[in-house]
C-alpha cells in the first residue's frame, strides 16, 4: 500500500493540506482498487459482496489517510439519511445491551448513525417506533421477542426496511440464536450428569426465545423418556424476583427436582440463591444451568454453567442483514448456533 504517495496526492504536509482533504480517489490509489470499490466498501454495501481482504485494505488505507466522510455528501449521493433506528424494550437488559452495542459499532463502520428508542411495543401506535420512523430513518432494527405481529405490517406498509433481532419469525427476516437447540443442550447436559427430575424456570409465554428454550427442554426430556410433569415448569419473567418465586415453588415440591434449567442467567442466579436459603449445596444437592453466559457467570464463587450465543455477532449480523435489505437484496434470516459452557454449578468434582 503506497500510503505515502496517496498522502502526497491528498496534499498532506503542504500549505494546501489545510484546504484539501483525503478523498475516495486517494484511498483507491493507496489500496490499489477502483474508486467505486472504495465507495461500496465505505457506504453500506455488505462486505459479503467484496473480498474481505480488499475491505480490510480499504479501511486500513482510509484510517491511515485520516479520511472523514462528509455525511451531507453521503446523504445526497445515496439519497439516504444515513440513519438506522433501533427499538429496544429495556436499556438495562444485559443481552440487549450487548447486541445493540455491537450493532452500533457495525453501523458506524458503514457510515450510519444510530437512533435508539425504548419500545415495549404493543401495537402499531407505539410512540417510540412511530417516532423513529418519523425521523426519516433508512432502516429499523427491532429487538422485541414478543409474539405480536400487529405492528409489523404497519411498518412494512410505511416502506421502512426492518429486521428482527433476538426473535425468530416465519414472516420477517431477523437474527436470533437457536434457542430450541440451546434449551436442548442445557437439559441434555443435566441428563448426562445423571439427573432424572429436572425443573425448568421458563419465561413469558408470549416471548419466542422463552418458548423455544422450553421446547428444547421438553425435547431432551422426551428423548430420555423422562416425564415432564406440569409442576416441573414454573414461569418467570426473566427477572430475579419472579425467578426466585419460581425456584421456591420447585424446591418446595413434595419431590423436588435435583436440577434446574433456567431461561436466563439472572433466573439461574436467583435459583441458586433460593437453594442456599433452603440449605441446599450446589451442585451436590441441586445442579443449575443458565442461559446467555453473561460476563459474571464465570466469576461467581460457584461458576455458572450456561448456554452461550455470541451476542456481539448477533448485533453485527442484524446490521449486515438490514443493509442488504436496504440495498434491495433478497435476504434470509440468520440463526446463530449455541454452545454449552459447563462449569461447577452443574458438574460434580471427580475427586
């Protein structure tokens, strides 16, 4: 890469440099590609259409030349506002925060600003989503796992490209983890540890991630010919308080479970706390598995077994999917494979 030559072309180190800034042509010269390739790489075309090595070379040249795109020129050239809307139910949610941070970083890489709004959606008149659309966003990422489709056709009618994040839908493109497989892996792990009476702290019945994880739990139990009695599934709402009540219900059963698979890590931690209050030792008396593998999972006094899906990859993939949709491409939903991370909360020491 002849960055020195491109620097001279850009007028750097001269009196004229205060007036002349590096352009796409200078980046093309430094990276050894056509200016149109530079434009495509920097202005939102998903990288799958350009060799990764070429994209990296272009971004490196742009960084070394200290290239700063003109947002007004970009907007005029692309006829876009260079703005992506992000609707998120809860800003304090660890999972959503991880995904949205990655999405924001990815969007910025392609020159897009992000506009985020809280959106505990319930219909087409949701103020947050309407507010985003009214700001002339180019596309929208919706991170709601609730199974309510009333407002989605309305967004579609208004001509705003959108993708779902953390939710599987047969009708609209999105990015999600394979929650059914994740629930299966968690439960299968407990079965392999010798447990036959396994409780499940589930999530809300109108949330796709919770439903799919429960389906995985049921499939693993059925394959092992283990009965799933109704009292073994206690519903929570992804928070510690509801999960604590669900865990107490499970541990107060006449024949309590010897293991619990919780819908998320917060619920698993609540179950472990209730177990200690009941005088139970983990994992000797009660094995516990969570979901999402949050940062704290490995740092606990008793490290938590959990199911991991890369939340950062999901956030980045949502932006790539949306950009492809905005460019008129035919897209398919992205499903990320989960991985079980076994730790001390469910595995007895061999010693």
